[in-house]
C-alpha cells in the first residue's frame, strides 16, 4: 500500500536546445549575422542550399543591405559574398520562396530553379505541394516533345525543355497576320513599339501578352483593341 500511495516524482524537463533554424525565427536579423549563416552553409553541400536561399531572402525582404548603405542587395552580394555568383544566390532565394525546405532537399535547388524558370517561360501557374508530377515537355531528337514528370527529368532534360520554350515561336499564318495588325494598331495609338504585343502557343491556342502601359491609357487601349478586332 505504501508503494502505491507514494508520490510520483515529477518528470524532469530538460530545456530544448535551439537549432540554428529556431534561432533564426526568433532572433532579430542583422546583415552580418545573415552573411555568417550563408558563409557557414556554403561549406555544407547541396542539402543546405535551400537554407542559404532563406537567408538571402532575409537580406532582401528586410532591406538589411540598403540599411547598411549598399545601393541594392545585389550590390551587397557582389561585394561581400564573392565566393558564389549573385545569380546562384538569386536561384537559391527563388527556390526558398517557392518551395518548403523538404522539397528543396528532395529535388535539389538546381532542378527546382530550372522548374521555376520553365513554369515562367511556359506561362504556367505555380505548382502547389510536391512538384514531382508536374509535366515537362522534354524535346526529342526528332523535333517533337515527350511529356515527362518533373521527378523523372534530369537537369539536362529541364535545360533542353526551357531552351525549346525560349525558341522563336512559329505562329500559324493567320495568327501571325492578326498579331502584325494588332501591333500596327498599337503603334498608331501609342507610338511605335511603345506597347509591344507578344504571342506564344498554349496548346493549340495563340495567347497574346501586352507590355506594361499607363493605367490612364486604358480607354486608348480599349479603342485600339476594338479597331484591331474589326
């Protein structure tokens, strides 16, 4: 009975040792601190590239470089982080913004950055969740393409797919004539090449994109589009 009625000793509670990631989430950010994290992570291999991107984004999003009197974050990276090209840091940052860390480790920042570039060039929406099943149109030697899941693509496949998207678009004759007519109408309304119309193929459809224009010119644009359609 005495053993049954004995009070149980309270379980010991050990303080949780914060990881670097946990500290990053709670500590105030400093430019030197973020630089130190990046330099440390650069020595640890590809599994840590996503974390580098997170620290790159901290510097950009919090304006840490401009607060330290650098004209831009890019200028800071070029001067203070010469060990790695600015374009590479930008890719890591884009991947960290676009995907969670576990996806970054699963596929690697190189392939994920190529996927983001492919999505932008193909005018696709962002992939939600695991992008492994996202379909990439991989070029073949015969001039066609093979739809291939992203998870099965090599880096070379992704590079070739992106290059094919950036190649000049061969529009059907009728569509090319309509595009030329639209551009001519826009040139009359806005001045030559002030507002450029570009076209790309989305499946069998021809999709037209217009460049940036002043919102005050919306009525002028509407008139120009009506004239082009008539």
